[in-house]
C-alpha cells in the first residue's frame, strides 16, 4: 500500500458505491475491501466513516 500513486488510491476508493432505494428503504454503501480499509486507516478514517444516516 505504501507504494501506491495518488491515481491508484483514487481508483481503489472509487469502487465504493452508495446504493439508493426508493421509498422508505433509504440507502446503503457497498462493503469496503481490504485495500480500501487500509487506505482509510492510513488517512486516519475509521471504518464507520462510510456509514451515515440516509434520512439526512
């Protein structure tokens, strides 16, 4: 992970997707893979950063 370029980091993180459902179901975010979790940790972001209240 230490040898990734900025472009590689952006490409790895771009696959995280928010899926929105119509009506009362709100939305969810796809699960982060190992590399994505390592990148988030390197930036000091806890895994729950991807969680949010879709009602906001």
